[in-house]
């Protein structure tokens, strides 16, 4: 089977490529290498790398030739710096996806398409009120956050809400440009599937961590930022009260989910998560425990960013039922190993 992996030189794409090659697939990678200094050394030599931008129509048309399945990982990631980034996100993620899909359409492709999506499509997580059942969270105000009132409250009775798992059927609510482009990527891919009959699956990754995660940049995930702090002998600075609940899923499991999705022909969106939620403070502690010798204790700063969501916890059931995917790397082992994993400069 010949598989095109877009963004295959990236953090997650690289692990997908590695597992596909190990399984005997013939892999072609299209990656602009914008996030890299040259081709990364972890790409298996058996994978064919085509250095090209996804918006390069000719290069993409050539790359889709002869492929049986597509795994679309390429994207401009992270939250960006400010709204000035909007055109860059739309170009890479929307126009890039559109160029890929049109190239597939021009060769009447009806094979498997798996696209990388994200938990950011949900915006806020899901909450339950003791009196009102499933409840919408009131937006958190600067006054609330400044006074340390971090937990979202019920719009109807203003009591503190309890978090519950987010399943794939909740209405999508992208809250930033990157999230909006991930929703659009899903929608464009599903439209392609409806028009052509190609079975499309969108994988909504939760907080991915593991070897080759990009280092400490404005775009890096919190696990990588905390790790860099520990390495510098500094205490990780934990925002709010550290009680924000997330699902940290290891990149090996995310790559396994992609292989499972490529093998299946199930159509729809699935969370890709560990099913083992932890707070950000627990994550800082588990990561610190992986370092040899004492490390500074995380500092809970009470700082906040208005745009942050309080809790996002995934329901992992659909991926289990639809794709037969369950995460295997435990939180404790994965985080301890992450303390010493190579990171991308
Ligand atoms: N890391 C996470 O926690 C996370 C969470 C949710 C979703 N995702 C999604 O997973 C996918 C992979 O993300 P990642 O964390 O591996 O990021 P990454 O930056 O390591 O990988 C993305 C790759 O895409 C390439 N790329 C970017 N724009 C391109 C373009 N226009 N043309 C060709 N190649 C291009 C980059 O060079 C890079 O190699 C993305 O679609 C992202 O939205 C990641
Ligand atoms: Zn209520």
C-alpha cells in the first residue's frame, strides 16, 4: 500500500511515517520543512521525502499519483501570536488542504483519507450543573480570574460546574484562528468524502506529547515548556491554580491511532486521547519525577490568559469502538520518559 503522509517530517507525522514503514507500507512524504532546519534525521530512509509546500499545485498533483491512502498531518500549528497570523494559518491549513483535495479529485481518488484535527475544535469542554444537568459555562471574566475564581459557573444558577467528558457530537466552537482552520480542514475533507465516496476520518488529538516534540516556542505545548524549565533548573510556572484538566496522549499512541484509522474505513470524527485525564499540576509533577535527582517544585502562579479554557477532557470511547484504538502508554511512564526524550530544536 502506498500512503501519502503530508507533514510527515513533523512531530506527529514523523511517528506515523515510522510506524507505517515498519508495517511495510510504501510511504511518500510531502513536507515544506518550514518548521525544520533541513530534513530531520528521524525520517526513515525508506520513506520518500518530497520537499514542497501543500499549496504548490504541481508538486501536490505529482505526489498524489499512485497513492492508495492519504494521511494529512501538515498544518501550521499552535495558537499563533496574534490576529496578524490569520492569513498564514488560512493559507497553510485551509488552502493547503484544499489543494491536496483538489489534486485527489483530479485523479478520481476514492481511497482512505485520514486528517489530523484537534480538541481545539470544541472550544470549552463540557460541564454539568448539580441542579441543571448538562450546562453551558458562563464566560470567565477578568474579575473572576483575577480573584482566583477559575471554575466555570452555570449560566442559569451561577453555581460551580463539574467537568464531564467531551464526546464527538457536541457542537463545534472554535475560539481562535488555528481552531477555525482545523474545523474547516475537517469540513472540507468530509465534503470531499460525500462527493466522491472516499471514506474520511478526522482524528481529534488531545494534548500530544513525546519524543521529538518541538522545544519551547510560543507554539509549543505545555509539556514541552515545563520540560525546558526543569532542564534549565527552573520551576515550571503553572497558570491559574493548576487544576485545569486535560488528556495527555503519547505520540506513539497518536501514531497508532492513525494506522488504525488508515486500516479501517469508518467515516466520521474520533477523539484521540488516553482516557486518563490529569490536571496540569499533576502533569508538572509526573514530568519532574522523571528527572534524575531533585528538581524545583512547580510554582502555581495564579496567572491566567483570558482565552484559555478551564477543562477539556476527552471521551475515548468512539475511537475504541469505531477504530479499535485504545492508548497504551500510561501517564506515569510516558511523562517520566518524556523528561529524557529528544526534542526538536
Ligand atoms: N501536537 C499536538 O498536540 C496536536 C494536537 C492536536 C492536533 N495536532 C495536529 O497534528 C498535526 C501535526 O502536528 P505536529 O504537532 O506534528 O506539528 P509539526 O509542526 O511538528 O508538524 C507539522 C508539519 O507540517 C509541515 N507543514 C506545515 N505547513 C505546511 C505546508 N503549507 N506545506 C507542507 N508542509 C507543511 C511542517 O513543516 C511540519 O513538518 C497538525 O495537523 C496539527 O494541527 C497536533
Ligand atoms: Zn445551574
